[in-house]
């Protein structure tokens, strides 16, 4: 991240994504973004541009992934402790329960950027 200070907005984002490792952008917006109605504060929070910047910074540092699940922009907490060291990512999305899992690997050939592959599959929990 260009600025590595822990701001209140980043802290709130980390808290939320820790509790909800797979969250749609709508869920993040509803939970974290400042809301007013008729100039009256309904929910304190960050502005929408800040949320976009946080998501981009966390993606650049491979702390989260962004995929589309059922037409919805979805943020997935990186589950691998080696995510930053390995450049390939496989993201599996269960067609039945819509759970999302990631795994990381080192590609056999050099790549210029991270490779993200989405698979629609039945997860282990649904196969039982």
C-alpha cells in the first residue's frame, strides 16, 4: 500500500472482511459507507471513494481478490499465507452454494501479472 498507516477506515474494512471473508460490494457499502438522509446522519462511516481506494490497495497487495458471483462484484479475503509470494491464483466458486475459495500456486512459466482463474464447481461441502 502506498500509505501504510492504519486509518480508521482501513481498520473498519479489515474488521468487516475478517468477520465476512466473502462479501459483496453492496454488503461492504451498506456496512461501511457513511449514510445520510435529509442531511441527517443515519450511519457514520467512510465515503464511497475511500472504500474504492481501500479495495484497490488491498487487491494490489494481494490481501483480497475481486470476482463476480451471480453478477455481483464480490470481495474475497485471501486465504493463503503465501499469496504475496506466489503469482498464480485459482478461485473456485461453487455453483450450488456460491461459496468462494482461493488457492495459490507458482506458475511453471514466468508471468507478468497474477493469473486468476474462476471455476464453477461443486464444493466439497455440497458433494457430501
